[in-house]
C-alpha cells in the first residue's frame, strides 16, 4: 500500500507597475513583466512504500593460538558462508567484502607487559538481497553455514528515483492546491507559474537492528522473522505563482 502526503507554507507579495530593473532584483528571473501578485508556496511531498531491497552485513569471527591458525579457520568457514549465500539466491555481484582483520587477544596484567593469549580473525561481507521476502532465509543460511556475526539489516528501494518522482508530483500538487486556495480567498485567480525550485529529496535506508553472535542448529526452526515495513521518501519544492 502506498500513501502520498504533502504539506505547504506560503507568502504573498504584491507587485505594482515598478520599473523593470527593480522588479528583476526582487522577483524570480521569470517574473519579468508580472502585473499581478506573486504568491510563493513552499510545499513538501511524501511517498511511503514497501522497500524491495535489503542490505545485510554478516561474516565470521574465529580464534586460534596463532594468527595463521585463526585466519585459516576463518577462510574455511567464510568460503562455506559465501557459498550458502549464493545457494540462497544472492548473485556474486551482490556480495562484497567489507572487512578483513586479524589481531591479538591480550591479557592485561598489573605492572607487566600484556600477555598474548591468542588471535582473532574477522571477515565480513555486505550482501544485497533483491527480494525482501528472502531476508530471513538468507540470514538462516549464513548462520547455518558457519556465520556468527550479523550486524543489522537496512532496507531501501532498488529504484529510489521512482519514489522521488511520486513525492515530487505530490509536492507540486500540494503547492498548486494551496495556490488555488489562496487565490480564491483573495478573489483572484492563478495565472501562471513564475518559478519552481526543488529543495532536495530524501529517501533514507530503513535500518533494522539485528545481531547474532553464534551459529546454531536451525534445521527444525522457523525462518528468522524480518519485517521490512515502509520507507518514507520526501521532496520539498518552492513554487512562485502569479495571481490576478
């Protein structure tokens, strides 16, 4: 279900038979020759729609007595994880390594040099899921294959411009509606649009907190529930109308 909303503010500026040069300084460039009243409306349009793409950050953390041992075990399990992602329907182009690290684990002792007790290796990938209905299944497949770190899920639109265009139309429609309302209240009519300026659009990713620290047997468990909700996309415009 898609909802479209809008809000607006306005300002009215009367124009008279002022010299052309003075008018050009105070009014928009396209307002040359305006004989009536300028009405400036700032409107916001909103589009709310269910996301159709998800991005998840997941990987493997392993430990070993040496850096090499920790990294080798990590590589083995990470290979299994990426293979599981592909079997779950994630294309190779949608899997990208985002972090690889190895660092010592230290035991701190009073007045002594820290003692290295082992090493920890981390490998993390960012995966794009182009069917949001599969997010839970992908998470379960990754954990079942040895993944033990999952850091949140973010939802977005594969084509954000389409949602921005809906919000733009809503913003312009609201600006026009307000202009007609004010013109009627002033016993005038809207003659033309003098200028339009877009203030910017915003369609943020929708984050969902999710973290699992250890793999577990999920053969009989239901898929991990994930709710995509809806994403709000907003656009603001400033429109100047001529009223007579």
